[in-house]
């Protein structure tokens, strides 16, 4: 972070932003005394530059970018415009800043409060994380559906879910639950993590593993209850109704788990700390009850009522999915994450 503010203030802001070296700052006077060779070495060690002139800022921005760094810089004067424009994220002051500085910047702090930068970074990280959660939620759901149908075709058995029933799941429960993730608050450790690399893929190796794992679990749950119920005397329509409801219940439990990719979701406060999630689950549950028990739905989707015993079986499959994913998180935290 490069700023013209006092070094103590700059270090405080840097600490909140999660920079690795937020305790040490180099001032403009120090820069005048440091040789280019020394500065080239020190620039890799120091993250905060305070009380620097516009010329210093432009030089530091160029040097850092040449070494592959992503640079954010604050400024308010006309002389700051070149460095603001050159930086990856130029930040101008809304009150004290000149029009030249504002036009050269990507971001303008309306209240001239540096804490707004922290809030902006937190919001940005939250939006990015929620986008990843939505992707990691939707892909396994669709992957599980596809796997169950492909397995039925490969083994030459009846499809566990009809195309029209899949359309119902995708249009009602999947979309409704995924939209709730957009309103999720920031994870507890969102601001304690270092900035992600600029070239980092949105789907990391861990997320790809999670997508494959959950897809397999979804397919196993849907195909498993369909085959199990048929083997125990259920009609084709009943077995498909059980499969559809199992898929939706698994989605609900998966939603509760995927909201926390790094930490455990086994907490009442974490499970239901967002009103949007509660509303989404209630709406999906209501629509699914209509889908299962309303007589007119039987004509459109070929559904049958679910008795209490099968309802418990369906709920247990969703709970089992949640437990497996929480165990996977625990193993990853204990043994795989350094």
C-alpha cells in the first residue's frame, strides 16, 4: 500500500487489510537516502510506504509492478494523477481530492476515511467468496443429476428422475437456494487471510475436488433411494418422488455446509445467521410439499405422497451428506491445510 499519509496511520490500515508486513513503513525521506539497488531489494520486504512525494509514488508503483505486484495507491493532488493512473487500483479522496486525481483513479473515497478502504476490500472479498460458493453449489447439484441419469443409461435401468422433474428441481429449488448465497455475510476469517494471487483460478484444486465429491454423493443418494425403494415394493412413481425429494433435501443440507468452505458449519449461529437463507429454505420446503402432496401436481409430474417412514429416510440421507462434508472439512483443516 502506498499513501501520502502518516506512517502510523498507514501501518494501521495495512494491518486491517491483512498485509504480511504491516508493522514497518518506509518514508519519503528514507527513499531519498536508499540506492536503487537497495530499494529493489527492500521493496520485496516492506508493504507500507508513507509520507512519499508524487515522484516517489510513481517510481514505487512502477518498480512493484515490474516485480509482478498488484499495487493500490491513495492520492488527492494533481501531481498524484500519474501514479494513480499507473497503479492497479488508484484511490482518490472524495472531499480533498482534485478532479484530476478522481478521474485517474478506479475508486473514490467519498468521506476521505481510510477505513472505507477496509470496508471496500471486505465487501469485495465477500462478493468473490459468495460467487465461488454459488458456483460450487450449483455445479455438484447438476453434476449429481447428470451422473444419476448416466448411470441409469449405462446399466440399462429406468431413469430415477424424469426430465420434467429435473426441470422442477433446477427452476425452483436449485436457483432459489443458490440466490440465498448472494446475501451471505463475510466469513469470520475473511480479513485475516492474505490477498489472493491475481492469476488465481476461481476454481482451485480444492473446489474441483469438492465439486467431484459432492456430485458423486448426490448421484449416490438419488440413485440409491430410487433403487432401494423399488426393491422394497414401491411403484415407479413413488420411487421417483422419493428420488426428487432426496435431491432437494440434499441441496438444503449442502447449502448449509457450502456457506462455510473453510470452517465448520456445526453451529446454530452459523447455520441460520442469514435471513435470506431461512427464507429460501422455507420457500423451497413449501413448494416441495406442494409438489409432493398436491393432487394437481400428480398429473403434471407423476408424483405420489411420501409416507413418514420414507420421509425419515430422505431426511437421513441429507443429514448424512452434511456430516460427510463436515468430516471432510475437519480432515482438511487437520492434515491438509498448513
